[in-house]
């Protein structure tokens, strides 16, 4: 006789995979934003005063 399915485990695995994908996307987004700010021209003293 086969074992009954463990729905709680399956649901937790789906949620874990989903959370890992979300974290990976957020990390990529943060890295992209950081690289854009690094490439931006530094502000001049006059712009900083405003």
C-alpha cells in the first residue's frame, strides 16, 4: 500500500523555492541599482550645496 501524500511538506517546499527565487530577484535588483549609482557622475560642490 502506498504512503499517503504529505501535503504540508509539499507546500513548504513550494514556499521555500518561491522565497529563494524572490530573494534572488531582490538581490539582482539591488546589485543593478548599486551599479547604476556607482556609474553616475559624482555631484559637484555647487549641487551638494543646493
